[in-house]
């Protein structure tokens, strides 16, 4: 896809996507704040908010959330397996199966406990990557002196 669009198109699409995502996150956040403190009792607050708008929205929103979680899990499994083995190879398929089986205990955790455990880990990992990215030019520059 990157070869089919120009850099300007990619930049405009990135900005538009970021603004759209930010606006949507802001609307969801404001909606949640209007329902505070009642909303904190729910493990999936978005379903609670959908039910307030219309009771029949809870099920389609629930399916969409489930599909989002499933597609993220599949994409993450593929990403990890493809880093450990050549995609399409027998080892890649084996890695996909092993990763899936290793994830089963995580799937048994309560949703709020899982999010409370996994999100901070990803946050710290992201912070580490940002620090490395910020410091690496300094280390490279210092090494060239």
C-alpha cells in the first residue's frame, strides 16, 4: 500500500485519522465522565453507555468489541510468530500454535484484571522504547566524536 500513495497523501491521511480517532476518544471520554461515578461499576463501560442510548445497542456493540479483541489477538499472534519464524514456514505455524496455547491462561483472567496487568506492561515497554529512541541519537553522536 505504501507504494500506491504519495507521501503527502499518507501525511494527510495520518493527520485525518489521528484527528478522527482523537475526536472519537474525546466523545467517549466525555460520555463516560457524564455517567461518573455510576460507570465505574462496569467492566466494559462502553456497553453500559450503549445500553443507556438504546437497550438494543448493547448486543451489536458487544459483538463489535469482541471482534476488535479477537482481531487484535490474531494480529498480535501473527506479529510475534512472524518475528520468531519465517511466515508460512512450519516453524511459523508451530510458533502461532504455541503462542495461542500460552495465551489461554490470560484468556481465563477477569477482563479488568487482565487490562490492569497487561496495559501497564505495554505502557512501561512503550516508555522504554521512547527513552531509547530519544537517547540513541545522543549515544551515536557521542560515539562519533
